[in-house]
C-alpha cells in the first residue's frame, strides 16, 4: 500500500471516528442503546445546518499538531544554522505555537500575535486559520485550555498532574511525520502531550501512540508494533500504567469476552492510557474499519476520543479506501484533512 494512502487513512479515519463518537460523548452505554437501538450508534449524524458530520476538539487539535510541522519546516527553511551555532529550532516550540493558534480559535487569546501569521510552508489555500470550522467550540478540554493559557509545560517542568486523554488523542501526525524513526516519534509524542498534560501516563501514552502510528505506517503488523512500543515504554520511568493498559488490551482481545464487557474492563477512556487501550482493543478484534469504529464509540466513556484514536490506527493499517465512501464525504473538513495528511509526507 502506498504511504500516502496510509497517511490519508490515518487522519481521515481519526476524524470519522471522532465524528461518530462526538454526539454520544457524554452518554452512558445504556443511554446510547436506549436512543439508537441495541447496536448503538452505527452511522454518522449529519448536522442539519452544515450538512456535515461534525468533528470535535480531538480532530481540531490533531490538525493543529500537523500545522506544527508546517510551522517548523517554515522556520527551519528560513533559519541559518550557522548563525545559531549549528542548532536548529525545536519542534516542541512549533507544537506550542500551533496549540496557541488552536487556543485562539476557542478563546480569542494567544500569547504572541505573530503566531497568527501565515508561514512560508503553508499554501495559499491551506492556511489553518482560514478554516472557519476550526473556530467552532466542540467541547474543548478544560486541561488543554487552562494549560495553554498558563504557559508551555514540559516533562521536566509540568504545568499540572493531568493524565486526561487530551494529550494522546492529538498526536497521530507526529507518528506520521517520523514514520522512519519510531523512537523519535515516541519522544516528540511525549513532548507534544506534556505541553498541556503533566502526569507521566498522560504524555507517555501519547508517546506510545505516536510510535505505534510510525510503526504501522512502516507496515509493521499491529501485534508486533505493540510489542515494540511496550519495549520502548519499559525504558522510561513511571510507564507502568501505560504498559499495563496496552497489555490488558491485548489480553482482552484474546479473551473471548463480549466487546461491551472487555471495554468496560479497560475503562472509560477519559484518561490517556484507557483511551489508548480501548482503541487498540477495537483495532485488534475488528478486521474492518466500520465495525472497529462502531465498537470504539458505543461505551460509557469518552466516545469521540476513543473513536478518533481507533480511526487513526485503522486508517494507518488499511488506508483511506477502507472507510465507507459516504463517511469520507460526510465528515467535516474532509478535503482539508486529506491535504494536511499529505503535507506530512516526506
């Protein structure tokens, strides 16, 4: 499969999973079944006004993560390394700038007005702040908002002790960009999440997810990729919760339990390692994208985040064309999402 197909599938699949889960994010499984029948919600809900299935803050922030690489490449292109003693600007600062742009779309606040400007790397039709849909407030995470209003967190100097899933659900573009270097993807994924989420499980789960996407982009099978991710996690202090969550996901996939019971045992997805584990479990037990996403959202917890992460994984494995054509057309900003995925290609 062409690498471009995996990249498009990853980001578009994440948006589809996000859109599928967004309407039921704050509903229990019992409420979902009561509203949509015994199978739960099985199709995208199209907004009456826009005619599109709405994305949430999960996809919005994922797009701003991809935008960080546009910012970074533009800065590198304009920087003379010799004048900086051979050093180049860090991707971490570009991630922070990009997330400040996201903060601006939600609150009108930004720490530096110059960060609102278009960069050289952004095409005329692809400037992220020209996408009016990204200014919609779709239940933005309080941790992300408050952290970005405070400053830039790092693993060494965290702003809080949060391990909410708002760090892990946005880092798929990191794995795509570093698909040739999965350990680098792990490192940058951790740094991206630590900007807003200071608990080790909050950023290590993001690093694990970014590494997983990198390995899948390089056509490694999911079980083998998970083994490599666990091996990398073992090198890092305080990785026990994330390692255990991934182990439990694989055990549940082999257990024969119903998906409802298995997902309930893995958690609700509000915290980082649980969201990752639920998405991984669904990807392990489902051979097709549609079934995996339906399974990933119809539970008691954070349906849009688990759907988004699962969609990223399934799209990376099977490519864009594995998703229903109607879903690809219906999801909000689908064309822009595909263009942003292509911008991450080497």
